[in-house]
C-alpha cells in the first residue's frame, strides 16, 4: 500500500453506494474510511486522519448541511458533497456552508475522481500558501 495515498472518509448511509465508492476509490489507490451516519463521521474525524470527506447529504441522524458545519469546526478537511439530482437549493447551501464541491447522483466514476483530485489539489495549494511556499 502506498503510504502517501490520500485517505478519503466516505459518509453514506446506503451500503451499495458506500461499496461502490470504496471499490472505485480503492481501484485508484485511495485509502478509505467509512461512516454510515453523521455521528460515525464525526467520530472517524476525531480518531483518524482524513484528507477529504465525501459526504452524502441525506443521512439518517443529522441533516447533511448541519454536518458540514460540524466537520468544518473539527478539521480543515476538503468536503465533496454527494447530492441528489435536481437538489439545486441544497447544493448552494452546502457550498455556502463550507463544502468545496459537489457531485450529483447518479455520478460517473471519472467525474467523481476528477472532483476529488481538484479538491485535494486546492487544499495542498492553500497549505503551501499558508507556509509561504506558494
Ligand atoms: Ca443517503
């Protein structure tokens, strides 16, 4: 396993979608953590390093938009939101609330991977700028 592989926390309550995400990301050398609820997501972020959060907005225990704020309060980790088709208002609120990007379900693997790469890249650039390297 590549020690430099980015670690992605998958927050999704539907097991088939979680499995699909895990398989897709694993096939592209990402390491994954999984959470089925908002509480699990926050617990995972408290106990593990994650380089990016993939966040389904429709979770059983907490509104996804509220969860974005809680994640933001915990860690400066990029958040890519998974939203349902046509949920334009939720996307806007998610982005305004601190999400970095969103992918609309059903999504293609290539688009998802491209958005993850972009979010990770932006975060690295920000970190470089903060350290005076940019
Ligand atoms: Ca869901």
